[in-house]
């Protein structure tokens, strides 16, 4: 008999894990309240580097090719634009950053991600440039709205999938039998993002809500052939339209737009470009962050029917597709998970 899964949350975590479970022959009901405060707000940028320390992003050699194939496949299936090629150009913040790039660009492990700096990069004229710039190979961004709508519409094609637009009611779940509103489930997987704070069974997990605000701006003259980066990102998303952001407001789960954030983003933008622009829109969202910057995957230590996939932090679009596949293999085929993501770390005595 098919195993039956109930998934709570249709952000990138819930959608990717639903897809992987269906591939492995499971049956899925996905419940979502219909209001999303993270995956839909995200800029969706895929950056294999961490500029602050000029290191590679965690497990990027595994995550990046998988994510790219995943989005390209979804694009083929739906005919919608999801993966948008846009090289990230890092304008160096200081001389040491440039020196670090120059050292790393010759190392084998960085070769797939760093273009070697050319005279054109040093003298790049389409942004305020004091220390030169470097281009990130294999960088792109995901159109988050198109992704969420396409991923759900693909799932709905399966006869083993059901979508319910509703708030999940914790009181209606029998954790011992797996019964929820008259239906029995083998596993209930919580993919609630920062809203995990309301979950009575996963209180031991501290998801730190990190608020982020993003501006959409219109400009006829800002450089649009690449994404610019220094203190903020400037991603060209359509004709003369750019996403600019984002703020990092720690321990903050409010979802209103603030003038303080808008001013901060605009100040950062002005240190990067001098062209004029108009702010078209402002949005706020909440990243589900963990103390050790690692996601959380696993089965509850006391309630074996309850599982969690959360803590995607600031990089959900890079890491979720691969982790979802690992998680489905863990749940259905008992394959081990990477030690760093284990839920067990929150229950250590
Ligand atoms: C401003 C900003 C910029 C970002 N930029 C990037 C970026 O450039 N690149 C990148 O990779 N990542 C980025 N991120 C991070 C990325 O968005 C997150 O890692 C990711 O969205 C987390 O996904 P999630 O599915 O865990 O949570 P969410 O997207 O929050 O999904 C959780 C879902 O669960 C539902 N839910 C919760 N509780 C219940 C309940 N009781 N009943 C029913 N439904 C429920 C919610 O309605 C929601 O739809 C950004 C985030 C923000 C806020």
C-alpha cells in the first residue's frame, strides 16, 4: 500500500518535498493557509559564494547542479520562465577583498565559481567602482512567484496529490494514530517556515525569524546585463525593472514594510550606482534561520509520525531541491541524512 503523507506548508520546502515523495510512490496531501511570507518574497538569487569571507557556500558542489537541473526541468514541464540567467558581478568592498579573489580564482575548488579578473573587471564603469570587480560563474536567479505557481500546478497533475487551502489546526491531529480530520497519515511533515513558532510539538526548535525587505525599482539607466552586488544586490528582472535588497532584521517576525528599511536599501543602492530610479514596490518577508545556519530535517524523537523540514534560512532556493530529495529518501527508504541537518541536535541532553 502507498504510504500517505500530510505536508503542512506550500513554500519551497513543502513543494519540493511533496514532489520527491510522489516520485518515490507516496501519496501526498498538502495544506497551506494561502499566505506566504518567505518563498514568495524571496529574490531567488543563487550565489555559490559567500562574499564576506570569500568562501564557497555550504555543500554548493552538490546543491547547485541539482537545483539548476530541478528548475530547468520544471521550466520545460510548464513552459514558464523560472530560472533566469544573470551573472552576479561583485564590486569589491576594499582592496583585501580583491586580493582574496585573486588568490582564490587560481584554486581548483573555486574555478567552477570564479571568473578570473580581467582589466575590464578592474575598470568596470557601470557601477561605482574603486577596487575592481569579479564575476561569479554559475550564478542565476529563480523567479519565485513563477516557481511557486508552477511547482504547485505540476503537483496537481498527479492523482496521488491533493491540495487543501486552509490553516492546519493542531488540535485536530491525533499524533499517535496520525488521524487528521478523519484521514489517517503515515507521516505528517511540517514545512511551516518561521510559523513553526506556533507548532506545539516542535517548540524545542528555535527558528530565529530574520525579517527581510526588498524594493522593486524602475530605472532606464541602471546597468541591466548583470546583477550588481556590494552592500546590496541589484537584480535586473524585466525591462528596466530591478529587485534591490535586502535587509537583515534579526529576531523580527513582523511583516510590515518600514521606512527605515527602505532608506537603508536606498542608501546602499546609492553607494553602488549613481543612476536615477523610482521605487515601484516594497515587500517584507521572514527567513526561517537557525542558530548554526543549518537546516533542520528529521523525525520527532517522541512522536514517530511527525517530521520537520525547516530552517532554510537565506538560501532556500539553492538548498531545498537537493535536501528535499535526501529527506524523501530518509523517510521512505531509511537512507541516512547529513549529520549537520539532523533535528536531533535540538534535543541533546
Ligand atoms: C527578503 C527575502 C529575500 C530572500 N532572498 C533569497 C534569495 O535571494 N535566495 C534564496 O535562496 N533564498 C532567499 N530567501 C530565503 C528563502 O525565501 C527561504 O529560505 C525560503 O522561502 C523558506 O521556505 P519555507 O518553505 O521553509 O518557508 P515559507 O516560504 O515561509 O513557507 C511556509 C508555508 O507554510 C504555511 N504555513 C505555516 N504554518 C501553517 C499552518 N499552520 N497551516 C497552513 N499553512 C501554514 C505558510 O503559509 C507558508 O506558505 C529570501 C527570503 C526573504 C524574506
